[in-house]
C-alpha cells in the first residue's frame, strides 16, 4: 500500500525516472534470456591501449575492451540498492570516491555482490580519464566504428564506460544520414497520427449528420411512445375502476323503485352521490319514492328552479346518496 501511495503522490519527473528504470530492467532481462548468438556474435571485440586499437577493426559495430592500466578502480560497500540508485549515488558522491572532477574523469560501476541478510552490497567504481575517452572516440571515428560497449573486462562482468562517454558528449552522436532517417520517420509518424485524427474527425462528423437526420423521426417516436404510455395509464385506471365499481345494483334498484311513467334521461354517480335527471308524470313524486327505498339516503331536489313542463312530461333533477359501491 505504501508503494502505491508513493507512486500516486510522485511528480512527473519521478514517474518518468521509474518508467525509464523499468524499461532498462526489462531490456536487461531480455538480453539475459536471449542466446548469445543473437546478442553478441555480430560485435567484433577490439582492445584499446589508450592511444589506438590493438589490431584491425573488421566490423562497423565493436565491443571495446580497455586495458586495466587505463582505469582507476575503487571498491566500496553500501546498503542494498538498485542499479539506478547506484548511478544517482555515484553522481552525488563521486567527488569523495574519485580523485578527479567530472570534467576530467569518466565514472562507471559494477555490482560485485549483494548480501541480502546483512543488507549490504559491494560496488566496484571505475574511473577513466576524459583524455583517454576522447582518444578512443577519435579512434572509433577514424575506423568508422560504432561502440556497443566500452568495458574494462572482468571475470564477473565488466564496468561499461559507454553511458558515461555519451553523457559527457565525448562520443559523436548519430550520423547525419541517420538523423535524416529519424526525421523522416518522425515526420511519417506525425503524418500517420494526423491522418488518423482527420479520419476519426470525419467519422464523428458523419455520425453527427446521421443523428441530426434521424432527429425528426426520433422526436416523433418519442411523442408516440408518450401517447401510448398515457393511453396505457388511462386504460389501467379504467380497469381498476371497472373492478372496484359495479353500477348494476343501482340500475336494478332504480328500475324496481321508479314507476313506468318516469323517463330517466341522465344518471351520474361520483363518490357515492348520484344525480338523476329526466321526465315524469305530474302526479309522480320522485323524491318521496326514492326516500322509501332502503338503499338511498339524503334524497332531495338538486335544483331549486321550477322547470317548465314539456309535452313528454314534467322535468325533474334529484340527487341522493347511494349505499353501494360506485
């Protein structure tokens, strides 16, 4: 959990250094797994005596071996740390370890051994004079060779001064032709990336046009869906009312109670209260008849106005409370 927190709280420089260290470790592991015929057979080994190569340089890529008198060696012990941490430690403490400053001596190292139980490690520090490194760079340029490594050989692995020579700017950089090819490769990569972005932008624009073209149909479908939802909701309410309300007992009771000379024009019911309008004979009293029916209560004329008689009978408007469910 502490490692995760340290990564999350790290700045960009620290994250970049961690990624670089991880990539270097991964490449070292791949080199260790690969057969030597894939990694080292194409490099011609040549020896450098401090002035010139011992023997003829027969290939373009060479592995340079330094003679022991050219390198100053020191052995130190430090707490266990990674190779990248050893590099930073050497850059910070090199004035205590090596006798000459950075502009006069190149530094390299190799780990001689690690004692995990004691938590210590043995490091061999090598110093190579910058003058020797410059003479080596001139010899490589005259031979037209590219160094794969510049190593002081040892039985347990040598000290490679090639990174220090590159950092100090002693070795020449990429040739002009290689620079041109790298520029061309970067330009093609940028062009490819631009084409991908342009094609993606075109796809997005076409998709937006299709969405806009389908917008009227989508709006119409949404309106239809809302109407269907409203219709279904009304149908559901009607079904519930049909299940909970039964008007047949009311109609049967009115049919038995009212005489034959009464014509019911309209019957409405709401919240247990019914209202009946229609026509009757002059001698028929609708209020008295309904008050005599056990199922009705609070029977009274719904309108106080005197209604004019018509040829089919005298109009009436009566309200009452019905005991049954409506």
